[in-house]
C-alpha cells in the first residue's frame, strides 16, 4: 500500500466496524491497570538473575539450547531476545501480582465455601475388605455418611 499514516481516529473507526473496539479498549485498560499496580509494587518486578533464569528455562523447555537453533526460532517467530525477555519478565510479574492479590483472600474464599468443598459425591465405593464394606453400608443406611 502507500505510506500514508493512519490517524488514531481512523484506527478506532476500523476497530469499531470490525467489532473489535471493545476488546481493544478492554485490553488497553487491563494492561494499564496492571502496569500501574506493578509500578506501585516494584518488588513484583524480576531481578536480573530471575530474568536470566527465565530465558534459560524457556530455551531448555523449548529445546532451544543450541544457539543456531535458537536464532532460527527467533527468526521464525519474529522475536528478538529483548522482546522475549520482556515477555518472560511480564509473565513472571503477572504471576507475582496474582499471588499478591489472591493470597490474602484465598483462605477466606475456601472458608466461605467450606461446606460445598467438603462434599464428595460417590456413585460406587470399592473396598477389599468385606467387613469394611458392611460397616460403610450400615453407616450409609443410617445416614451418617449422607449430608445434603
């Protein structure tokens, strides 16, 4: 095409007509909120050692230890080392942010749902001992193991 720039207003019109404007705005707002939270909590940002380890782990997991294989992979995925590092850092920071936000509420969440989470629904019980089977059967008949 030509080198004519596209104005932000036109970009928004294109996204709206393609039905993607809401998702686009939601993505921007969520990324902005995450960035602000990370800025307020610098302890959630990975250290240099963590960054290096993440890249090392990624290369090992993806079987990209050989430098030439890694270079070919980068070209195929159009991803420079810096961009990969940024992506891995962002993933690590998100994991830390999720822990920070969810950890204080996790115990409360399980306590509120304890009754639902403590229930088990069985269709069949298999035991090796006939005596144990008889005892369980009697308890079920008496309603000791049934709670609704």
